[in-house]
C-alpha cells in the first residue's frame, strides 16, 4: 500500500531547530550551532548540456579563464578544508566536472588527505554522466568513491528537449559504467518539472530499482535562468510521493542525519526487487537547520549557502601567498556568517546572482 504523503510546507518535526554544537572549536562552525563537514567543490561553470531549469539555451557568460583555480590551487584549498577545517566529505561538481581535464589528478590529491578522524575523505562526483564511461576507470583508480548522475527522463525526445542536447544514450552508458566500476550504489538525481517530466517519475524509479541505483527526486529551486522559477511550476515532494504511490509501496527509511534526501524504502513487487528512493524537499521542507555544507566556486570564492548573497574570495589571498592557516581563518570567518535558512518563500527573497551551474550544485 502506498504510504501517506508529507503535507506541503511542513517543516520536518524530526529535525532539531538548531543542530547540536560540535566539540571542535577550529572547524567550520556557524552562528546557528551547525558545523560544516561537507564541501562542494565546483570545478568549472561550463557545461555540455543546457538543462532548462539550470541554464538558458544560449549558455551563460562563462567565468574568465584566469579566474579559474588551477588544479594545484584547488588542491591547496581542499587541503585547507580537510586538514584545517574538519571537512570530511568532498563532492566535485560544476557546471560539468567531467569537462575538467585534471579531474583525476584533483581527486588523487584529495584522496591523499586524511580527515580529523584519520580517514580518507569521502570523495564523490555530481555529473551529467556524458562521457563518464570513458573516464570512470581512471577516476575510480584516483580514489573516486561515489557518483551522482543527473537524469530527468528515460524518454529520448523528452531528455533531449529538457537538456537541449540529444545525449540520453551517453548518460545511460555512464550509469552502466559507474555501476560496472563498482561505484555503488550509483545515485541518480532527477529534477521534476510540472507539465514536463512528471510522467517520467514512475518509469525512472522502476528503471533505477531494477538496476540497484538509488534515485533522488529534487524539488526545482530558484537557481536557474533568471525569473524562470515559479513556485506553482515546482512539483513539491508531496506530489512526487503521491505520483510514486500510484505504482510503488513506500515506507519511510529509518535515520536521516544531515542528508538532504528524505529516504523511502520501495517494497519488492513481482520481478522487481526492493530498493530505495529519496525526495529532496529543499523548498517545501527545508533542511537548513541540519545543513553541514560549505561551497567553493571554480573561481575560488567560498559560499556558505547556495542562496547566499555574499562570497569570500580565497583566490586572491591564495595567489598572494597566504598560508594554509590564513586561508582557514578567512574560510572560518565566511562560514560564521551563514544564514539560518534560505528563506525561499519569505518576503524579500531574491535569487542569488550566480546560478546553480556557477555555484556548483
Ligand atoms: N552538471 C552536473 C549535473 O548535472 O549533475 C553537476 C552540476 S548540476 C548544477 C548539480 C545538480 O544540480 C544536478 O543534479 C541538477 O539536476 C541540479 N540542479 C540544477 N539546477 C537546479 C535547480 N534549479 N533546482 C534544483 N536542482 C537543480
Ligand atoms: Fe549542465 Fe548540470 Fe546544469 Fe544540466 S544541471 S545544465 S548538466 S550543470
């Protein structure tokens, strides 16, 4: 039987209003009791697709090449994050991170670091999957542990319309290659858009469950082309779950921590095995109170939130010879000012200047 869906706009009662303070005083603590352990590193703002919720068809004015951190500069800032600031998870993203020629080198440098717990940091990649089949062996050998691959439709024409490029077959090859390379569970990200791909929700979950991939549906956020987001066009988590409930028996998965995905167990049925699915309700049930993220853009700016309106420049001090300790102090200061929440829906909310592809999703 399908389970009841979450009511729209209800803040999850199982999340603390303020996260427990962390014991380490030298990490990335903010003024609301949260500690960042998860760094999103954008390696480029460029992309070979043009997903309609992310970029305009004509692309964006790209960041000037001289402002983009070199592989070594990325290595320094990642080292500062892990060794000085207590970061334990690193996710490389973009734009499209596979467009970065030095990706394997950057991953290998990150894999040589040790966290404050003496472990290799968790190393993952968010990618559109195009060309991943040709790179996956070298990325895995460099130390990549996980991939999230974006896939918004299994229908070739709809995929091509949505991504404005006919690359579905490339993405499916990338998915299969990640699985074959043992980067399991392969995670799939789907943004659901009203009147566009709601009909893909059930086939996508069936496809993923049968292959052991973990699918996560994402509510569309106001981070794409300017004025392109409209709350009424966003398909809320509750509606996504209702759509899934027509074809799958779902039960809430136990435990959540700071993970943004609300996880559900999918019961086995007929020849379809059991699986899991996530629904990231960033807009209707924000998880800001438990957010443990910090972000570094491809041009060396620290952002303490996707929706922040200010950034802290680390590229200039880095190029001027700042020490790891100096860079860590700047980063700590930037993080302390992190807002309590993103404020989507509140009066006065306005979209940040940078879009998702430039911040790093
Ligand atoms: N190019 C890679 C990819 O597509 O996976 C990495 C960068 S992309 C910006 C990272 C993630 O952000 C993708 O899963 C994408 O679907 C998601 N995304 C982009 N724009 C979004 C928006 N406006 N709302 C919600 N998610 C968005
Ligand atoms: Fe490119 Fe990813 Fe944005 Fe799509 S979501 S345009 S693949 S950066």
